[in-house]
C-alpha cells in the first residue's frame, strides 16, 4: 500500500510539473503583420516626428527630390529643408507646409512663395502623418511581410520587417515613375515602443526601368513642435 501511494504521488508530481512547464513557456513571437500593425497604431498616435530623408540612385538631370530633413506636426504641417535636383544642381529649399498650402523659399529670393510641390518632384510633406495618405498607410498596406533580423540601435532593440508595397501608394507619399510596380520595403520597428525608426524603400522612383532607394530615418516622436505659415513676399 505504501509503495502504491508513493507511486501515485510521484505520478501526480509529474503531471503538475508538466502543467507548470506548459504554462511557463515563452510567449509566441509577434508576427511581421502584427508588428507592422502595432507600428501603424503607434505612428497614428504620434503628434510630431522628425525625419531625415536620403536617396541612392538619384538622376543627375531633370527635377527630383533627393533628400531632406524636417519636422512634421499633426494634423498637416511641416517645416524643414528639402534637397531638390533642378537645372543640373542640388538645391536646398526651405519649405513650410500648413493645412495643404506649401511655401518655399526659392533660390535668389529672400522670402517665401506659395508653390506647387509637384514642380519640384515631391508631394505635400505636411501630409506625412495623415493616416490615410501618409507614412502609416504604407505599413497598413504592406504585402508578403516577413520578419528580419533583430538588433540594438542606440541602446534600443529594433526588429526589421521586409515587405512589398503597392507602387501607387508610395507615389502618394514620395514619387514613382511607374506606380504599377510594387516597391520593396525594409522597415525597422522598436520592439518595446512600437515606434517606426527607419523605412528603406526601393523602386522606380526616378525611372520606370531603374530602381532607386529612399531611406527615411525617424526620431523625436512627440517633441514639442510649433509650425506656422510664413509671410509671403
């Protein structure tokens, strides 16, 4: 009887340990789609953001956006400097956008003028935080998303996600010479905060038959930023 009770006790302990082991297992890894969805939600709740834009494969002739830096403030404001290729030279344009009106300080002028940004090869930078037409729609409409490597950047753990984005959506945010072609994307998302830190986009931005790359680095989410329309003249 004693041996039988001991065997039953051991069996019960084995079952209990097995149950505890099952409960204490590691959490399932967040999928690529879920990480992008969390990054979109976080971005849509961010009131302001600083970005730096660089490019590779830009043309040497024509008119095109090749880089820039500035602050975006929700709902529809931007202030910064955009680098534009025009008449064979790279120009640094001081640009302000407020509620859909874009102002630029053109070369050889001392004040701002209202401009159509399309003539310089870019869209309204004030719309970058718009959930329907800005950066976050690229996260929401990504296809074939896959998790990439995880690494530490400036003390923060970020996870890469590769995906394809419809070219017509990218055209709304940046530019495209063939919106029918998808754009290859590599996003870097801070795993703890859900903040989008980097987006690398490769597609036919300057020529339909040749890929180029835009890289956008994001920082300072939620900083206290004030943007007002400049005087014209």
